[in-house]
């Protein structure tokens, strides 16, 4: 039921494990996820140990321990999913992701530098709304075409999947190109004179972005839809920094402005 696991270093140590679910998996919510570590990439060897607390309906988990820098006995992660219909496991993934130890260290350095640059350049801080691409189908779907019939649906926010987006993630920086300044948007209105307002941004690939995810400027509450994504720095094909990410300012009538930002989850 898991399409894949993605394993990344965290800026202040430890590891972040993200997952993508199989698009055909439609068990009803809630989904309870638990990260586990094991000494061998093998489901049958019964030494899988839970790490940290569970997350409900989430898309990533954090391991605060720097296992990869310490004793090497834990070599793999896997994610356990419990729903009302059953218990499922992801394939095991190495604790260093696709990288060797040296590449892992280099990735940590790149991420740390990038964060320093964001802070030095006063890049706006924001929230990320990760869009659901599978899950429990919304009741607004057309029974024949399985397409969302109501873009203003308050259950799926036009995504077709119950909930629409995952809980907002805080501390997501985006170094915006100049045309994104507040005064520009104020002057031209949300759609601008010449059409949609598109801005380019440099962002960390932590978390990984997908098209149609939403980035929210924390100060202005302007909400942008991720349009295209290009990576600027990769190690072994795994992106670390995106540049440019093309962001489209959503018109202020868009349903995504109805998504509440409750108590936020700090990322680091
Ligand atoms: Zn709906």
C-alpha cells in the first residue's frame, strides 16, 4: 500500500521519513502511522522496534536520534500503517536513504547552509499544505467519472480526497523573486492586470514538493499553488534544493483560503 519511503537528514540532527501511499489504496480514514527501525532489511526477522510516537493521517515521521552517526546496528526503517481494515507495512528502506555516509554528511551541510542563507536574506517564512493524492474518495465525486463536481467542496477542497490537504507544516521558507513583493500584489490585485501572478522561489526539498501543493506566506496569508518544480542541487538524483519553484498566487476567491491554519506543527 506504500509506493515508497523517502529518508532525509534533518537540519538539527536525526532523520525525517516521508512516504507516498499507493494511489489505489482507499481504506477509510483515520490512518495511524508508526516508524520502526530494524537491524536487517527483512520483514521476517522480528527485531523491528517502534521509534517515537505515532502520527494520525500524516505523511512523514521524525526520528530524533542520529542513528547513522552512532552505532550502526539499526540499518533500516519501515512504516507501519493501521486502519480500520488492517495493518500494513512499507518495504524497509536504508537509514541513509539512497546515500552513503559521505553523501549523507554532504546533504546535511547543504541543508544547513541553505537555511543560513534563507535567514540572512530574510526569506519569508510560510506554511506548506501538502495536497492529498489518494485516500478516502469524497462524496462530491461524480459516480461515473470519479471527478470532483464541486471545486468549492468543504470536505475535499476540490482535491477529490476527504480532508483535501494534510495538516499545515510550519517553518517552510521560500526565497521569492522580487516580483512577489507585497506592494506588487496590492497594486495589481490577486489576478493582476496581465493574468495570473506567478512568482519564482528557492525552497528546500525538505519536505519534497509535488505540483499543486500550497505554500502560504505566514505574514500576508497569500496562498500560492505550486506549479512547476526544478531542482537546483541533487545528490545521487535526490533533490535537496529546488530553484525555481514556480508559484501561482491563488485568487482570493479560491477555496484554499478557507482552509484554517490551526495550531501549527513546527518542523524542526
Ligand atoms: Zn469534495
